[in-house]
């Protein structure tokens, strides 16, 4: 599916952190690309990403079943400057943290953040454990309103999983990945609409890789290699079980 992901977390603390940074690279031709932090569709924190008019449209979603996931309040995503678009790929490097908007009523709901959500949590509550990440693509079908992060999306037509050793993704220099010049958005509430999460112009200095190029930044995000899942049952909108995968973790330049 030509999808690459990287994760970096703050150092291990007590209580554990409720934020992280993800980098997601995918072909620009995808209708949308999505990831599930719970390894399945139901009861997992999801993120959907697609390009529109030289912008990256990114937002959190959630669903209790195998139906259209809706925008999910609580997690707040901030696109970091290394995000970008070129003629072949999109790259979203984003920080996820609990919403701190002064007038956002979800900011006090501790269960709705980036590592703990309704009916689930990252690594089953242990941020040093092994976990399974799922990723999906709609290879051709765009969202019905691609300018709107809350747009209706069609069922994905391809998916895969990979294993992630969370003990390997904590970085004492986590703050160095965060840049004050980033653009921030939260999921829309029932009374508001977020039309896009950020405007990222095409730039040769922050372009996603083509098949023969490598994108470099000042630091590396731990990347977990992908592995094909064996035997998951595909249903409309998702999978009903998650296999255990063998994984490998390495640092690569991005």
C-alpha cells in the first residue's frame, strides 16, 4: 500500500503521557488514508488523512462498531512544519494531545485523549508494551466533501497491520520535535465545523518521498516495519479480529 508510519512518545512518566507524535506518509492518489491505534476499527482512536487543494485534511475519529466513524472530540492534532505535499505523496507529521482550548468542554474529559479513549487505550494502558496498529486506504474514492475534515467517507478497500514495541518509541528529546509555528485543530463538535486542519503548501524542502527519494529532517522518528496480517476477517468498515505479528523497529531518516 506504500504507506509509512513513525511514532515518537515523551519519556515514560507516572502517570503516563497522554500525547505523542506520528508521521504518516501515503500516496497522494489515495482517496484517504487512515490509521487505528487500537489495531481494529471499533472502539479505537482513528485518524483519517487526505489532500485537498494543497492542504492536508487530518482529524481524529471513533466508532463503537463497524460503521462510519464520526469525528471524535478530545484529541487535538497539530501539524508540524515537516508536513507537506508533492506530486506523488503526502506527509503529515502531527502532534496529538488532549484539547486545551479554553472554551472546549471536552478538555476536562480525561478519558478522551490520545492514549486513552472510550472503550480502549494505547497498548491496553501500558505505554511500554507491544501493540498492534492497523492502517487502511481508500485507493480511489475521495471523501464526499474533501474540504471538510468531518466529511462522509466510503469504506476502505485495503488494510494491513504492524506490530509496535512501545518501549522503543520514547525519546528524552521529545520536545525537540515540536515547533511553535505549527497549525492546530480539534475534531468538530456538534455545533461547529472544521473545514481543514492546516494549509500546507508544496515545498521541495518538506516534500514526501517519491519512489527514489528520501526526505530528511533534523531527527529520526522510530519506524516500525510492516507485516502482512494472516487470517483477519474483513467486514464492512473493518476487521473483527487482530492477529499477533512479529515486528522489527529501526530508526530511518525522514
